[in-house]
C-alpha cells in the first residue's frame, strides 16, 4: 500500500493580489491611488474626520477619507 502525501504550496503574493482584485471586481468595487498632501490630511483633522494623533496612521487616513467621500455622496443625493 502506498501513501500519497499532498503538499499545498502557499499562494504567491501575486496570486493573492489577483484574488483580491477579482473579488473587488465581483463586488463592483474599484481600487485606485489617491495622493493626499499634509494640508489635506490636516483638513481631515480640522473637519473631525480624523483624530489628530492618527495623521501618520495610513489605515486611519484611508478610513477618514472614505467616510468623507461617502458623506459627500449622501449629501449630493439629498
């Protein structure tokens, strides 16, 4: 009797990136690059969309920017 061992290779970074891209596309999402300068980040802080201590936290800045865009979209619909 022979024993067969299957070794699962971890997905490469490129494969994982493509998987995330396809999932976003299925969900109708679009990914793009936005460049914010320090003045724009300060504006998010002034508008209270971003806590002042988080201006160097990339995830917090992205979250604040996305919430601002969502709010602008909702205001335009009203």
